[in-house]
C-alpha cells in the first residue's frame, strides 16, 4: 500500500514538473524577445538584438536592422530555469531564466542580468527621442563636488540630435531613452541623467565621475559638424572628456612647477588617484599614491599594496625613498585637488581622493 502511495506521489510531482515545463516553454516560444537592458543599463539602439525560440527547439538571434541571423538549438533544463543555446558557430550559451511571463523575460548569464520584452515579429524601432529638457547649452559646473566653472566647458544639445562642445574637436550625435543619455563621439557612451524640476541643473552619474551642469544662455558657434555618425575606432583610445572627464588629462589645467611656490608637506598629505600617465588616461587601472603626515608613502593598485617607503619635500620636489635609498624625485605642482608629478620618466596626473 505504501509503495502504491509513493508511486502516486511521484507521478503527481512529475506531472506538476511537466506542466510547469510546458508553461515555460509555451511562454518562451510565443513571440519575439527584444533585449532592453543589461544590469539595469539601457541598451543603445545600434546594439539591440532579438531572439526567437521556436517550438521545434531551434533558435534565431538577429541584430535590429540587420538581415543576418545566428541560428542554433535550444534546450530547457529539468529545473525549468537553465537554458542552453548551442549555436551554429560552435558557441554555447548557458543562461538561467530568472523570470518570465507573456510580456517580459529576465535571463542571467555570468552575473549579467538581461531584460527582454515581447514584441511583434515585424517590430521596428520607434523614432529616437530628444528630450526637450536636455536641449540647450550647459556649463560644466562641478566634477565630484569640485567647482570647475572657471574652466568654461560648455556642451550643447540640439533638437536634431547633434551636439557639440568647446572642449572636443569632434562633435557628437545624441538621443535620450527613459532617464538615460546616449551620446556618440565615434563610439557610444551611456549615462544616467536627472534634471532638477526647474530645468536649470543637469546631473550625470557614471562610473568615472559625478557631474553637475547648469543651463546657460551662452551659444556655441561651429562651422560644421565634423562627425558623420560613423564609428571611428581610432577615437576610442582618447575616450570622451565629457563622459569620463579623463581626456584631455588634467595636465593642461596644471600650473608649471615653480621653485617660488614654496609647497609644504601638508599640501600633499592624503590619497591621490592616478588619472593619467604621460597623457594616457587610466581607464582600467585603479592606481593611487598615499602620502601620510609621518613621511610614509604607499602605492596601491586595485586595493592591493604594491610599494611602500618614505617621502619628503625638498625645493618643491617630492622625494620617494625605498629601503633607505632614494628611488624617485618628482617635480611637483598642484591646483585645487589636481596634482602633477614629473620626472625624467614622464608625467603623472593625479586627483585627490575625496
């Protein structure tokens, strides 16, 4: 009798699993799934793609605006969450379905959560949005809380999707989507933005810096927009000064080292983030020089202590010692929270960590 009851319970569980699997498969194979976000970051129009899971267990992946398709096969795991796509180009995608209903799908792969929406088979992108609140000229007033209005850096957003500034030789294309600004200087940058209710202050958040801009009546005059919207890979190494504020480096705003500056050790005590080395911006390395009041210094990279020693000031030069031997002598100059150190090897530009 117990064996019969056990078999009966097992059959119920199997039936429930099959029903759940059938429901997930039914939702998965109904319609076309268009990616919208990755880790809550909007996807620019030019990178949007769609996935079609077919009932015959084949899958098609295609980029919006392109006729080319990647094909393969898909398989749903017994847990109704793990999904494997084996593509014709021999690549295999193992993902986990986090949530699914008739309108939305969330999948996670290697820690990245992708959000999709269900669209029609013949879906076409809507016209680009150009938020009226962004249109106009803005003065960059603060970077990470530091007042930089005196630099006079302006950026202008036009209603036709063009944009230009007085600190970039290459003008840009832009559009808005939800609360994101998508701007292209030859490569696409996406930043989250907010505008105060009075429309006079623009706040931009990105991994590199927090920016505040204020609306201004000033107008920028350009002869001709010299960016045609095509990708220019050679611009990537320079980055976007507007978005990440690390190109051009701070060197151009630095005073020349002067023996009459009469710097003191107290001027330099603290933690300094390396922004650029020989005018090459530091995008991927987190490198800091820490100088304390006891004459000790540390070089820390990505949170790991790399070097230690002693330091002192002498005739506006910072002298670093290791194991009782002089290692490096830097000519020093600084302005506000920006520091420049130079020696025969090159130039370091640093920013004081808040």
